[in-house]
């Protein structure tokens, strides 16, 4: 099984960025523990701050991978292009968020991605990614 973890804008700053919301661990550190835990799964990781690059990555893997666990960051709340990319591929996408966006500002309550994703996991810190991966296992 092949799964891509796809991170959007500002998630390269995890560990440094607003640690009271997003924690102190970098994604690279967390990804190592995730790979160790799911050694039977081919786990890939890609991050971009650019909307078009995220769209390109969804197109690239979206007809061959078994799943995408995606945290599109702020593009969650704005991007019709990413939503269309998710709709346009055959690989199921699970939307994840580190924080519980529904406890936060009103503008974070709207997701363009939720209606086109297989499911949504949010509010469990970095563990949200693990739960996203888990959702693809039997
Ligand atoms: C986030 C929530 C978004 O509102 C925010 O723009 C992010 C991170 C999360 O993982 O909690 O960049 O997706």
C-alpha cells in the first residue's frame, strides 16, 4: 500500500510555528515515528507552500496511490482548485488538521475540501496524521 502525506502552506514551520497551537515537534521528526509505526506501508511525504504545486502533486499520485492524507493548511478554507484536483483523481483523500478548526476563528470553519474528501480528522495534534493513515488500513 502506498500513501502520500501532503502538507500545504506554513506546515514546513511545524515545531517553530505557534507552538501553543501546533506543538513543538517538526514534521520531519514526526514522520520518522510514523514510518517506523507503519513499516508495512509505503509512506511518502511532500510539502509545498504553493497552491499549484499541491494541485500538481495530487495529479501526479492521484491515479496510482492508495490514499492521500492531506493537510492543505489555509488553502482548506479558500481553494476551489485543490478541491477540483481531489474530485478529479481516483485516489481517496482524507483531510486532516492538527488543530480543531471549529474551536478557532470563523473563517477556519469553512472547508472547500471536506465535501470532496473521503473523511475528515481534526483536532488531535500530529496524531491526526496517524489516524488519517490508519483510516486506509483494514
Ligand atoms: C491547519 C488549520 C488551518 O486553519 C491553518 O491555516 C493551518 C493548519 C491545522 O492543521 O490545524 O495552516 O490546517
